[in-house]
C-alpha cells in the first residue's frame, strides 16, 4: 500500500475509534474538512505540521499514522451520521 493511503487508512481508523467526525477533527486541528477527507482517501501529500495537528487532536504519536496496514483488514467503518444525542 502506498504511504499516502497508509496514513489515510490509519487516520480514519483512529478518528473513528475516538468517535470524531471529519468535521470535528478538522475544526480541532484547524484544517479544512474537505482536506481531511482527501487525506483519508490517500489523495494528499500531507506535511509534517498537518500530521502533528492530527496527532495532537487524536492524542497519539505521529508514528501511529505510519503503522503498517494489514491488507486483509476491512476499511474502517463510518460513524453514524447526524448529531449525537445529549446526555440526560
């Protein structure tokens, strides 16, 4: 798998595991939401500064975005759309 796709796969996997939407990740990392989507699809060459911004929001080390992807794994799932319900 090409490195851009590996970074995108890991970004999506880690973002979904933390329950963050692309929009929330973009907002908190001060990056355009459409850019986050392109990174997750492996369409962008990301800068180190952008990787650091993502890692900070996700509370991970940048190196986790470079973790080898098992080709047998399914694509990380999407989050449920819509707003989250308020806690009672």
